C-alpha cells in the first residue's frame, strides 16, 4: 500500500477508535446509571468510585476491537463517494497492470484532495437508544412499583423509611413489654402492620419519632425502662390508634357502610341469641335455638338480608362454622322433613355445628315397629337409609311467552298464496288438477 | 483508458448523428460490443431498430450482413451449405452468418429450428456444417430485433436462445422533441451518414482492455447476490421474486453484469468497477434471463419491475463495515 494511503488509514483508524470510545463510554454510563437507580430505590450503598469503571472498559473495548483495513477502505469509499476505488486499490495493490497502477495513482490523488473530516463523522450508535431506554424503564418501573406498594401520600423515600420505622416501633414495643405490656402489645402490632404494609404518614412518623425520643430519654444505660408518665402513655395510645385507623382503612369503611353495619348488628344479635341458649362449652352450634325452629333471620351468621359467612361473622365464629352455614343456606333437609310426618320433629336443631353431630334427642327407644324393628328418636338419622334432599330456588318458576312460531310462520307464508287470485284462464285447469289428485288418492 | 473513452464516445457520436434519441440504448449497444456480447433489440415497428444496427455497422469497419427471418427460412439459409461446384465436388458455400456484424431482423418470425442455428454461432463463434467446423471472424456481433406485439405467426425465442444475448434492449416510443428531430433529419435533402471510425482490431484490443478492469470482492459479491436474488428458491430472493418468478438468471447473467459494468466503469473514467456500474447494467443484462411464472404472466408483471425491486432490496454490502 502507498505510504499516503497508510497514513490515511491510520488517521481513520484512530478516529474510529475515539468515536468508539465515546460511544462505549456513554453506553456503559447508561448501564451504570441503571444500577444507581436500583440502588436509590432499594437504599443500597454503591460507591461513586465505580463511576471510573466505564472509562476503563470503554478504553479497553475501543482499543481491543480490531479494525480491518477492508472496513476502513469501505468507510472511505462510502463517506468520500470514491466509488469503490479504495477497496479495489487495497485488493489489487500487488497486481502489476497498467490499469491497476492508474487506479492506485487515481485513488491516492483523490484521497489527498478529500476532506477526511467527512469520513466517519461522529454519531451516536443506534444501540444507545435502547441503552438509554433501560435506565428510563427501570426508573419508571420502580417508581410505579413504589407508588403501588407504598401509600400514595408518601414520597418514595418516606415509603422506604416506613418499613424501617416499623422495625423501630417493634423494638420499642419489646423494650416496653415488661413495664407496659398493654401498650407494648399494641405498639408491636402497629409496628408489624407498618413494616408489612409499608404505610406510614408524615405526621405518624413525626409522632413516632417523638415517642421514640421520649422513651430513649427514660431509658437508662443498662437498657431498663423507667416508669413512663401518663402524658407519654396518652401520646402512645393516640399514635397507635391513629396508625391503626390509617393502616386498616377497610375497618373504617366497615364502620361507615350502613348496610354492613345493619348486617353486622343482626349477626351480633343472632349470636347473642345463640349464646343465651347454648352452653359455654358449645358455642354457636345452633342446636339449642330457643324456638327450635329454623329461622333464617335468627340463624347465627345470617343477617336479615341473607348474608352468610361474612368476614365479620368469621371474627366471632370459628371458620368451620361459617363455612358450614353457607352450605346449608339454601338446602332443606328432607330427611328430617319426611320424618316429620311420622314424628313430630321440627326443623331446626340440626344445624351443622362444629365437629360431628351429637345425638341430643336420645338413642334407640324401647318401642318396636309392627315388624319388630327397633325405633329411634324421630328425626335423628342413624344407620343406613335413604336421605332425600330437595334443593329449592328462591325465585318463581319461569314461564315462556314465546308464541308458537311455527304456526305463525306457516300461516303468514300461506296466507298471501291463499289470497292470491287465480287467473281465470288457469282456474279450470287447476281445479281439474286437484280433482285428479283426489281421484288418485 | 483515455483511448477507450475516446473511441467509445466517437462511436456513440457517429451513431447519434443518424439515430435520434436513444442515447442510453446506443451506449448499451456499444457496451455489449466492447464486452463481446450480442444484442436483442425489442421495439415496435418503425422505431429505428434496423436503422440503428445498420448505422452501427456503418460506424465500424466490419463486414455486415442482414438476415430477414421468415417462417420458411431454413438453418442452411443462415449457416450455409455444401454445394456441388463445376468440378463436380462439394464446396462449402458460407451463409450470411459469415460476417462480423449480423442483423437478425425479426428473429422471432423464424421457426425454432432456424433460430437454434444461431446458437452455436453466437456462443462459440463458429458453425459446424457436415461435420466441419468453420470459425467466424472476430469480432462477431449479432444484433437481433423482434416485435413485441405481433404474436401471430411468431415463435418466441426459447430460454436457451435468449440467454445467449448479452443485453436485451427495449426501444420506447420517442418523445415529442425527438420526433421533431427525426423529421428534420430524415426529410431534408441531406441525410446524415455515419463514418467508419472503428475497425475490428481496435475493438478486439479494447475488449481485452475491458477484461483487465479490476473488480473488488464486495462488488463481485453484490453482483452474485443480485443474480441469486432472481431465483425464487434462493435465500436472497425477494417476496416479488418468490411470487412471480419461475426461473432466475443463469451464470451468463452474472458474466454479463460484470463485463458490462467493466465497460461502464471505463467509459465513466474509472479504473475499477463500482456498485453503481452493476446497477446500471442490471436491467439490460437480466430482463430476458428472468422467466416469469403463470401468475407473473397473468398479472402482466414486467421483469424490469422485478429487477428494480431486487436492486432496492439487496444491500450493497452484506456485512456492514465496523461501526464506531
């Protein structure tokens, strides 16, 4: 290759390396920024020293990457519009031919006269657009995630602080456990709630900080807490109650909703009624209903509106009871109903309770049937037998008002034909035709 | 190279004295001549196809013969035959093919048997009669004409015959100004005539010079990919080709591309072939080598459109150079 061309190639190679270095640097910083964004959201401490890594890596990448003469020749041809002169010169450099010699002279001359600034102009890689998208995507993803995860009223940092504060409250509660177990218990529950739900408001943070500071003041060097004064106790209770309200907005809603309130009231009433008739050891089995008659409105856990197994009920009744009540909501035990004819057993008293049914009404009676078979207390199924269950819906039977479409359609189709007057000249022929048909039959 | 450019431009100028317009066609005719290929001229009657060939023959100091193809033309009428002489022995009587510039006028009017009589002559530059091989004098240059609209009583050239033509050139109807020029040149008392400026030896020397033009690997690769793209089963083929093409261009197509591009490079004043040269000769070199399928024929697809599509779709470099 001619020395002039070699010089040009070296220049272009360095230019490519510098542009490559800048591109790599930008790209690597974009990747690194993603790491810093993540660390910001997750409060990780990443040293700023790492900012030097992209410089080193970019230098390595741009120097190590081989740049072939062929690539430079193609770039020169393209950017200087030399119509493949350089690449052809490069390939046929060693060939002895008048045409090739002329080609080399021509190429060198053109390269000399060309403005090399036009070659390989600085431009950002297309890949940088995608690389740019990564930190943006990460930032917005984490931002949205935090917005959903933390309270809307909180700033991001406050949201992150919430879980830490929760831990602080729990540790505070543990310190108070021996002297003020009641407050400690509430504080612990509160702390756990904050830690799990990550919900904390500014004012609550401030209040809690205040409490923490005051307790810290009263904590001696050995770590034992002194007696807490009445004022501090009040603050603690107030804060705890506030936080409790904020952390359980569903509870607030329950209190606000009049319908639910009514339902709850009914459920509570029915529970109270059950409690009256039931022994303390057998809560809410429903078997000892005072009236002994199945009364939906009086059933435990079933409100006037027919609500069954609501969350409120579950708080007062064991979960298994709530579930079984739902099962019987629309089912009437016909085994009992059929036995009502022979025996005077009433509905009710057989409501499913917790565990197995107990035979409250007695065992086998001394009475025998005509066949000599033993008789049992009526209404109590025992042994093998047939149980009939009828499921009744709440609505009335539906009736169809659809007219008999077939008949109507036929009629509407035939009517126009029947009404159509037969042309006089065809009447005789038609009459004869039908008479012949009759005759054939 | 300057000699070549000079000779080329002189020949072009002489032909342009007689032929109005068709500058590009004249250039392509000369490219084929300096590449050592044959030309198939297609155009409506009266567009000057025959005149163009005759003018070229006038410009070149070469022997010229015209063969008017008709349905009753026999191969021996073209090649020649053995006839009994006065000495009662058979002598080979050369046919009109034994010239340097052949005008095969309305080639598609002759039967395939007669058309195929040209096959050997065009490819091998020789003919065989009664087992005897007869060499044709160089440069040997066939220019055939055909009328695209008169289909009755014609025999379309078979693919093998078509492939022998280096370029297929289409003569479009002249424009308004060109028609005025035609009137001026042909209805005046002085009718322009072309002068002889090139002889056979010069042409042969220039043909050798053309073959020395270097072609870089990326340019060769581009030409090859263009040819491969005309094949519907190739990995480079475009959706158009897959849909409308039955057979793609033969290896003669890529030869025509490179040789034609080499001449184009020289007349452009370059010592090397560029991508643009390949593109310039792509249509005349490939349009008759691409065989459309039934769907393509039915939809009136033009092979020029397909070539445009291929040029558009196939990038110059398969692998882009390093990106900084």
